[in-house]
């Protein structure tokens, strides 16, 4: 029974809290609610697996992350949770740069170089930047990013519209700050990792990604001589998905739950769903309804997803409709003779980085494995089948340019994943106070939002936002 003395707006310890989505955002929010003393939290997941955009597979005793991958010193919350659930990490090796022949010379071969050399290139002219000039630009970035720490490193972007110095494309921010020499360097984290391009992505996102605790180790890792002894970045030994599987064991998660509709009244939330039950080889679907006091949406927050089941009014639809995503692909193949220029490197960044449709990065996480991953961003409007064919055709061309071969005997283990990635809003929405309005909407109609769209689609910022949401709206019990 609820406490009659407690204001109706204050969540109670035993109130049922339903979270939709068992990716990082949903599981982290459930974890922080449990830490705060809430005892009736349930996580509903549409898929039959944990992890969302964290996906890990195992081959020949090694784990391979097909989604989220790295851990840096900036990952304070994630490292705490990893320690709690016993998820070990290992240190990654330095990257290598792969220069890819242009479309006019498809029979040429790729060439390899150190990342330190590859990123010291002027945009537009292609001229090499001197080492001292480049290092000075890095030092300038560290100072300028340090001055923005209170704006960018906060757990929310609320009020970001009051800082015009970062409400601009990242390429423009670099130019305004005299940091054009770093444009090629930032292609690695921004372009290749699926956050748009250095020229176009809003500066706040790139600056959030490249916090000082991530940027400094990243640069040191690629520096001559000292790179091999830098202990960052790291990866989880069993993969990111297994980290969140371990976390899911500590909270109440129900998988294979397809939410069909959500009704929100003044008193509560009613969630209608379908779920599958399996008895031996028989699978059957049943329907049900779950009543909760609070609803936390940790699924993709784009309007095209939520409109399928959420009873949104037009204002809420207009608000959520401003969220956009990019289309990002991860393909894997088993390669024979993939030597990466005989260098023991885990990932090759492809230069010059293309816009769409061709690999941006090639990853070989373990030197004793033939399992290789290819990162590609594609046009989100292009149909799935044609995307897959064009991506696979380009990968085959690149593999030939690498003097490697796709191992046909193992192709049944190849994978292709197309992610709706990087939930974000455009500069106009940012300048119009979208993130401030988001905070004002938290709790309206018993509904809260977490995930990549609420802060930045990276695991640590998602954790920081989830922790702050719980601390702000769910007092410790």
C-alpha cells in the first residue's frame, strides 16, 4: 500500500517502475534505481538477448565486440560496475593507418603507415604537418577542452543553447579555435566511429566524445616509442555484451517482450505486450498487460520507433521527431593472409576516409585469429538488401587490395549488422533548447527518457545520464 503522507509526485520505494529496453541505458538505470533502494523495478526487452548496441560473439576462445568496444580512463562509472560484476579488461594495441587506392585504381594495393604519420595531414591540401606543430595543436586542444569541462562534461546538455561557442559544426569549431591541424586526427573517433563527419557533426558531440581522459591516452597511444607502454584504451576480455549480461543478473529482466501499446493516465501506466513461451520445441505467443507507476523509455527514442506503441500527443511527437540516427554497418569475415603490413595492430583506419559505402576501419582484435571486422557507414534511406550487397562488394575489393583472401570454408560464421546509430538532434534543435526541454519533460505523464539521445551515444555518458536521472527524480530510499 502506498504511503498517503507521501506526495503523489514523489516515487515510493515499492512503486513499480517499468523500463523498456535491456541495452546499456535500461540496465544501468535499473542498477542505479536498485542502489537507490527501489525494490520493484522491471526491465522489458523486445529481443531474446541482453545488450542493445553492445553485441559480442566468441570464436576460437576469443570474444569480439561488434558494437561498443573501448574503455578509457573517462569511463569511471563503467569501470566501477565492471569491478562489481567481475568483468576483466585487457590493454589494446596501437592502431595502424591503411591508405586505400581510389576508385580509379582499384587494382592497386593498400599501403600501411603509423597513425602518427597518417593523422598529420592538412585537410584539403594533403600536405604533411610537422611533428612539433602537430604536438602544439594537441596541447592547445587540451587547454581549450579543459576550459569547456563544466559545459561539456556535465551529465546533461541542458543549457547548452546558452553556449554559442560550441553550438556550431565541429569543423567550424576547430577552425575558430585555430585547430585545423587536428581535423584529420579527429576523423578517427568522429567519422570512423559513426558520429557523422568532423565537418558537420555538432561540436558538443565531438567534444563530449573527446574528453581529456579519452583524448590524451588516445594521442599518447599513437605516439612513437611510448605508445606500446600506454595502458589505454582497454577492452573487456569477454566483451561489452557480457558485461551487461552480468549486470542483468542483478536486476529483474524479462526478454522476448513485444510492447504493443502504452496507455498513460493521471495515476499510472498500463503496458500491453506479447511474449513468447517455449516448452521443449513448442513456441507460443501470449498476451498480457503490466501496470506500473513510472515508465522509463530506454529503447531508441526516435519518433518512428515510439509512435508504434506510445500514446503520444502531438507536442511529444514533434519533440521526439527531432531525433535522428545514422546508419552504420559492422561486417565480419574470416581472412587468410591478413597481415596488416606484417604489423601486430588491432585496427587499421582507412585513409582517405570515405563519406559512405566503403570501409572506414578494419579491425583484427586478436593477432592469432583470422576473424576480421569492417566498419562502414551507409545511406539510411538505402534498402537493406542493396546496402548489404554494396558493402560486401566493397569489402571484397578491399580484401583483394590487402593481398588477403576471404576464407570460404568459414563463411557460414560471417556476420552483417546494420545499426540505427548515433541518436542526435541537429544544430537548430540544439540552439532552440531541445536538451533543456528534455529535462523539463522528464517525469511528465509518469514518463522518463534515457539513452544515447539524452546525452551522447557512448556507454559512459549514457551511464552518467542514467545515474543523474535517478538522483534527480528518484530520491534515495
